[in-house]
C-alpha cells in the first residue's frame, strides 16, 4: 500500500504520522509513504526580482520544507517505514491531491485541527478541501 502523508510541521501533522506508524501493521506489508509538504507560492510583487532572486526563494522553500519534514522523517525511519520526501509549491489542497494521484497513492493521511463546522466555515480547512476534491480515500487524523 502506498500512502501520501501530508505534513506542515504542526502538532497535528505529527499526530497523523504517529497514527500511520501505530497502525502500519494493519496492512499486509509495511506501507510505502509519500511524505509531502506544500508551500503556498511567494506572492509576486512588482520589481521583486530586483531585491529577491529566484535562488533565494528556492532556498527558502527548501529550508522551510526540510524543517517541516524533519521530525516525521525521524519517526518513519525509526519505525522502519520507507518513504520518499517531497517539497512542493502550489495551492495546498490541490497540490496534495495532484501529487497523490501522480504517485498512485492508495490513501491520503492528513492531520486536522478538529475545528467545528462553524470554525471550518470561517477559517477554512485544507483537510476538508482535500476530502472534497480527492477521488483517493482520505483519512483525517484528529
């Protein structure tokens, strides 16, 4: 089984990783994990390229992404679960679903803040949006 684990460095994404590890024995073989973090694109401002270069922005994405992935990488390695880590840039929910589809994942694991319906309506939720746009099953960890 191939599982996409979307993380953002929060406690909620660490809980999702812990849940995946805790239930890895549910599958015949240990799952293979597509470990993913997604950045929203840096807004393009007029004449921004005069101040901030493309290499600086790419370094920012890489460094921030590695920081978001670090704790989960350690947990997966300690549990003996194979993973392929990726740092992508784009609209978060859409990028998660597109990557899961592209890499032929069987399941998307994602942590959620566990807000009420009203909270989701006011604040939005990446996890909720992923469940609405994905044709791949999504497991929300609260």
